[in-house]
């Protein structure tokens, strides 16, 4: 939600091809017109300022765009699509992308307290040629320095129990084999010690 006393005015801002933005909000507010008319516009959309005099407030919808490095841009959706051919960026989580690679990887830092050096390592080693890290330097530094939280699972106990069962079966098999060998050796020795019958 934008502050109610926010003063907005139209201004030309050049957005570069390949810029990444997170849409923080979709708002409607009064924008102070600069008095210029969009050369490609004039379609009657209520989001466009067409022929408004300089200094006139016009109500319009706009996106609040955050480039995750400190710059906030507010842009009307129709002009954003028209001028930049904006498209959605499709993403996979680090865990789903583990083991895969791509020429270019864009890693968006979450700023979460759960993000550790393991996440950063996994993300940046997916890129064959380029890796773009989007976010604040402080978040990257915090993630790299953070030791991962030890997972609390019952896996250790289950593996220990399973290994105990395996070891017990191994011991039983070894004992049975030794007993079988002793029985076999006992049969041979008893056959050898029997007195021979003389005719």
C-alpha cells in the first residue's frame, strides 16, 4: 500500500532490455501530468494521460516496480507493456534445479534468515556462462556467512536402527556358517577315527 500523501508526477524513465523488477504492488493514485502526449498512445484507455495540461492531476493505475537494489519505479501497466515488451520470468527453486545447468542463471536472493552458503553455492554453480545475482549485497554476505540450520529429522535414529538390524543378521549368518563348518568338520573327524573292520 502506497502512502496517501505520496506526490506523483510523470517522468520519462528509460528501462533497459534485461532489467529485472519485482512488482511490489498494483495501485491507483493521482499523478501530476507533465503536459506531454504519448506519441504512440491516444487509444482512449483510462490509464493513459492524453492531452492533459501540465500540472493537472489525473487518476491512473500503476505498478510499483522494485529492482531489488534500492530503486523503485512506478509505471502504468499499458505503457510498461508497450514500451518494454515486459514478460514474466519463469523460475525454479534451487532444490528443483539441483543437478541441472543452464547458460545463464538469475539467482534472486530472498533475504530470508534460512538462506545459507549452501543455497548460494547451489544456485551459482548452475550457470555454465553467466550468473546474475539479484538482491542486496548485505543479504548475499549474510547468506554466505550463515551456517546451515541442522535439520531435525528422525533419519539418524532410523539409519542407526536399520544398521543394528543388518549387523545382527550378519552376525547370525556368520555364526550359522561357523556352526555348519564345525558340524562338517566334526563329521569328517568322526569318520576318520572309526576303527577299520578287519576280515
